[in-house]
């Protein structure tokens, strides 16, 4: 029974945490778990994170995934790179292109993957991040 004079609140669409559909997001989750397994040496790989437009709106163009590494591990993997020019490092370019293609093939999504040093990632990404590939961790009881 409604109280006279009170109007129901208009329904406000809920902002989603991520705008990728479930089946493909699950496939991306599984693929990113494999990246954790491949690159997590000495706890220097801090994981994969979805950033950018797929976190913000339903009309995203591609899914930006960042693999964040400890600064020292990043520069060990990409010798000769600096924080300002790593995107021109030949090894970084080959691995970035190959993993972008592989993640796209695994998930059916247009994935733009890149490794970043933690200091650079923290200075570049001020919006939301969603950790992905965490299925390798067991939930504490």
C-alpha cells in the first residue's frame, strides 16, 4: 500500500563494474591466469588488470589489459628500455603484439595488452582497475 502523496523513486540504471559480457570475460580470466603463471617469478608480477573504456562505458572499442610488474623486473625483462621510451623497445613490442593477439584469440575479445612497470602504471591509470586472472588464488575460508 502506498502512502498518499509519495511517489516511487525513479529507477536509476546501475553503473556496472565492467562492461564485458560474462562468457568472454570468463575466457579472458582464464587466459590472464596463464599469464600470472608464466610471469610470476619472485613475486615481481603484480597481475593483469582491465583498465580504460571497458570499465567505464558499454560502447568500448577494445579491452585494455595491463600486466603490471615490479619496476626492476620490468627493466630486466626489457633491457635498454626506459620509463619514457619502453614502447619502442623491440622485445616489448614483440611480446605486446603477440600477447594482445593471443589474449584476443583465447577470449574472442579485441584485447590491447601491454606490460607496464608499476611506477609508470600508477602514474598513467587514474581510473578504475579490475584485477583479472585471480582464479589462481584460493579464497580463504
